């Protein structure tokens, strides 16, 4: 399951464990391509928490997270950024990168 965050409070980046956050925009073709891939990965790795954030609708978030390219997927472990993936990547790459930080 992927949480669709509409505010920064919905993201809860300080949550214990691994949180995978997809920062995307409405007008981004690669973001549209990544969405179903993230759905599949979230199904494969239910132990991680998945959050999607539409930076077109949450003001200032992209700047606050220092995001310049969309999509950007950040991995937060216990509140700290442990990895950042810029652009579209296949499910196998996401699973490998996320898997490194699960345990």
C-alpha cells in the first residue's frame, strides 16, 4: 500500500524503519511511468513504508528536500536519508536499492 501524502505531516519521515518517498509532479512523463513500478515494488516489499508526494500540490516541499529533478525517490531510515534515486528506474533496481536498507 502506498500512502498519498497531501501535507508534510502525512509523510512522517521520522517513522521507525524504512520509508520510501516518491516525489513527483503532475506534468512529469517519467513520474507517470514510475507510478505502476512503485505499486509493484510496494507489493513485493510490504515491510517498507511507501509514500507518494505530489510536489505540484505541496508548496515548498521540493525545495525543502533539495529536489531538482522528477521523479526523485528518497529512502529514509529512522528519519535519515540513506539513499536517493533520481529519474525512472525499473522495479529490479528499486528492489535492490531498497533491500539494502531493510535489515
